[in-house]
């Protein structure tokens, strides 16, 4: 400090005052309440309204759920226990129905001795998608991913193992044909061979080969009919197959729609608009009653398979639109840079365009997946036993006739957990893939 | 001056169809078209063969035949002696009715919830988050069935409205929710109601005229005129005056329960529980999605815009109306319209509660009675397709109008 300055200052404190705690109104819970709930007249009114709404919603529901009875064999037993515990006519939930019938709600009519198979199939599915979702895992796991579809189909539907193995063999043959012919005659001929060889194999060799193998080495599981699928197993089977199959199809459709080739882009536009313009229920109706008209007479394949195909086609149109948005959001410079590097169309798409476009469209894709999973409940309308229809079936039995809310709440809760988890995962993924703010 | 050397012109060689990227696209398209045509031909051939095997033909003549079934809600006169075509029309009108009701309600619910979700009030914000997440993550079908169950299981029977000390009471003394449907009051047009209508039309015209005059004057002189209050006065005052002078030509027919005999309501209009359930469920479900759209739209306008508007001396109301909303709407409206489209398509879930929409008449009873699956489903799909093309047409026009005009 300069001398001049020190002379002009009359008094200078040489010790710090201890910090004083903030006033009571400005600290802790009081402050939080004041800022978040009672900061102004409007806010106070809103708070009171909110509390009133909460009270209205919860005053009956919470005691009802809390008093719930978990051990009973039927709804009349439930009512007897309730009358003993809380007095005549008190409202109390009867959660016992979920304890008694959870197996049906989760597995439908799947044979009781084979109940280990659907969960195992789910585990296989999760293991198979792991190497796709997390890039740091060893690449060797992709072999499991390739084998998983056949393994899952075999686990779920049972029968001799040779059916799926023989079908898988077709894909192996296709790959072999591609390797051999592409080296000799160029990629286009290779692609033709890679399609032609397996198709011929599936038409002519597959069935006799399966039969012969099954006769020589009868390894297999008890076959399960599609009509025995039900409950959440059905929802998850339809939902997950729809999700996994519609993503690649949706990517192809989006690329086709943005293609410069006139015919291809117009076909894609018509397909997407027609599919999106008509509700899923109508498409399921088509799958149920109309598909047989368009197939060679005598073909009658499984209703579950038809539904899966329909759901896949339906969802792929929605995913195509989401991905098209991602492709359009990509700056033109990215496409031009790919061209400038001399990359071909597929190389440019695979290495430059799609990784970025897909990243942009993650929220939309996951939203479509959530929508698809929720839409699996619509199959109840074409008489498949999804959780909704399963609950009506349970309600129609003599033991549980007249039970309403418990089943709905259970089904809603399970759906909520699945869909909420998916949406949180997408938010997490979005943040993880965010590169712009590093 | 140099003359650019022309590249050596070679004749077209067939191998260019595969190797030259200028021509390869053509080859691929021709192959794709051929495959597509082959597929279509295959499907059509199967169709012809199958129809012939079943002894069916492809004919829309059944639409003129007598339908022979009743529909529990018809907006146009309909009896079971009318044709299938009229039954389909009744269904179409029912679909459009619930779609229109749903869209309006969903917009109101969604805008409210979206704005409230951004509120600084912690409790309200959380409550709205719970609402949005609950509806977005649970299937619509479940909500429809659940609301229907609430309406038909936990509402009182008409008998409960009887007597001085009735167990149940009408909402605002007007609307009665019963397990037999909701009874709402309906206006009765008395003598002189036409005059009232003319007065209303005239005052609407006057209000529009006042707004135009006010804007012109503000543009000319810079002085704003009061618009809101004057408009309200023009709309309400003449109407009230004429209403009183004519001696109340329009009265409300309020539903009342019969005190003796079988308990049922007289007067008013009975709205089916299936319609109310579908309406409420669709509105709340779509409202949750609209809430997210509104929230995203408001958040998308950067805070600098508000600050700039304040710096220019605009008051909060005008800031919202002149600066924030126009920019937010640009983000909000396109997804909002596609939500309307979704809602319209979702009305097809009416079948779960037995509401007679077009899927239930044309794609339900008519189809099962006549065995004309192909024709019915084709018409059904066509109807939905036309509605959705109209809605997306509106969307495209809007998008073109608001597109940023870049230099």
C-alpha cells in the first residue's frame, strides 16, 4: 500500500469477521419451499390446486392398495378375508390374483414343464445384442449374435434342432457362394449367386435334409404351438422380433426414399405413406383375414408369424421416416466429403453418413420402438392372448370373476417399466454419443 | 485461345450398364421394377386363383344391400333397413366425431400440461412429469379399457340421482355421469332463435372488422387500440341484450331422472360411455405427447429472444405473443399435426369398448355379414389413407408457409 493511501484511510480492519449464517427464511427447507412452492400468488394457487388434485387421486387409491390382500385362492376368499380384517365393505385390493395367475400373465399357455425356455431365449437375445450395443466387447461374441436367431426360434417353438440348423446352413451357403463367385466374377454376380444359391437350397434340399437328420439324430425339445404363446412372452416375442427386423428394413427404406433413382424412391415413398396412413389394427386385420388370399392356395402359415411380419413391415415405415429425418439433418458437406474421398455409395453410407445419421435419429428410433412395444397389445383384437386379453380371460374364470383394477395395474406397471427403461436408455445413449461439446 | 479437346467419343458398350455409374442406376432400377412387377403379378394371380376357388368375386355391389344391423350411435338418421354404404357412412362420421373431439381436448390438455411442466412450481412440475410419463409409457388400449371400466364400474346408476338427498349429483347441476352413459344438457331452439343466431353472426363480423381497423390504425399512427376487451364486448353485449329482449328463446334441456318407475333420465342427450371413454383416453394419451412437443417448442426459443424483447421495452404479455410464440409455433405445429394424425388413426381402437366407428361397422359387422373381406378392408384402408393424406397435405402447406426464407 502506498504511503499516501495509508494516510487517507482513517480506519482499517485487520481481522476478518466470522461468516454469519444466512437468515432463517433464506436457508434450508424454508427457502426451498418459498422458492419452489410459494414464490407468488399464482404459485401459491397452483400449489394448493396440485395438493388438492393429489388428494383427490390418492385418498381412495392408496388405502385400497395398501390394504391389499396377497394370499387368497379366489375373489370370494379375498372378500371374506377383507371383511374379517377391515370390516364389511371396506375397499381393499385383491393382489392375490397376481400371485395366483402371474404365470399365465407372463407365459400364457406355455407348457408348465417348459417354462425355463422363454427366459433362456430372452437371455440369449440379450447376450446377442450386447456386442452390438457395447463396442468394447470382444468381436468374437458376434458369432453368438449370428447364431442367436436360430437358437431363440428353436428354444421358443421347440421341435428337432435340425430345422433351424438346416435353415442356418442356407445362410452359410449364401455366404460361401458370395465369397467364391464375387472373387471370380465381380460383386454383382456374387450378390446374385448369394441370393440364388440359398433360395434354391431352401426350396429343394432343406426339408428332406431336416427330415433325414431328425431321423438319424433325434435331438429336440417338446414342440410348442404358437397358440400357446401368451401374456408378456407374446408381447416380448412380437416386440423384440419387430424391433430387430424393422431397423435394417427401415434403414434400407430411408436410403431408398432419398435415392436419386426415380423408380426406387417413388416405390419407397408409396410404401411408407400407405403403411403410415392406415392404422395398425387394419394391417393386423389384413394379416388375419386377407393374407391368405394373396398366397398360393394351400399355404397356411402361423398367425403369430403373420403378425410378426405385419408388425415389422408397419414399424419399418415409421423407422424409415425417423432415419430420413436424420439423413436430412446431416450437413451436405458430409456427403460431398465422402464423394471427394472417392468412396462408393455403400462405403460412403456405411462409413460416413449412416453412423452420424443414426446417432441423430436415436431418440426417434427408440420412440418408435416404444410405440411398437406398446402396440403389441393390439394383437388382442385379432384374438391372440396378449396381457390385455389374458387379463380378460382370467376375469372370465369363476375364481376371479369381477376383478378389475388389480390386473390392469399389474399389466400397466410392467409395460411402464419396460418403456420407461427404454426411454431412459436412449437418453443415456444420446448423451454418450454426443461429440459436439467436447 | 485453346480449344478444349473433346474426350474421345466411344460408342455405347453394354458393359457400361454394369460398370459405369452413369448407367448402372438405370440397370438397377429396371431390375427392381421387373422384380416388383413380378411380385405384384404373383400376388394378383394368387388372388384370382383363390377367389375363384372360393367362388367369390370382386364386387362392391354389396354396399347397396340392406345392412340389417343396428348401430348404437348414429349422427345421421339410420335404421337397420338402410344400406351397408350408409352404415359405413355412420361409422365414418362416428370416427370423425371422436377424432375431432379428441384433437381439441388433447390440444388443450397438452398445452396446459406442457406449460405447467415448465412451471417453477416444483410440485406442479413433478405432477405433470408423472402424468406425461404415465401416459406415454403405457399402451393406449389399456388406458381406453381402464377409462371405460372407471366409467361403467365406478359411476352411479341412474337410480342414485333420485330424491332430495340423492347419493349422486350432477356436475354443476347439468351433467350426469352414470353407468348408462353420460347425460348432457342440450339447447332447445325456441321462437326467435334465428334472430339470435343472426345477431351472433353480425357481432362476429363486427369484431373482426374492429380488429382490422385497430391494426390499420396502429400501422398508420403507431397508437394501439384496445382489442381484447372491445372484441369481448362486441361479442357478448348485443347477444345478451337480444337474448333478454326476446325473452330467452334458447333454453337448455337439462337431463332429469324419473322419480318413479324405472330409473332413467329424461331430456338432454345421452352420450355413450364408450364414446366418453374413447374421448377421454385419446385426449389424455395424445395430450401427454403434445405436452412434450409444447415443452420442447418453448425451450427451443433461446433466452436471448426474451431478453432482447425486454430490452426493446416490450411487456411480458407482448413478448410472449409477438416474439416467443411465433418462433415456438414453428417448432410446435408440425409434430402437433402429426399427433392429430396419430389420434385419428388411434380411434380405430374403438373396437375395444364397442364404439361404432368405421372399423366396427364397415370393417366389423358388414365384413363378417357379407364375407367381403377384401372389399371391406380395401375401403377401410382407403378411408384412413385419405384422411391421413389430407392431414399431411395441410402439414406440408403449413411447412412451406413458415419455412425460413433464406437468401
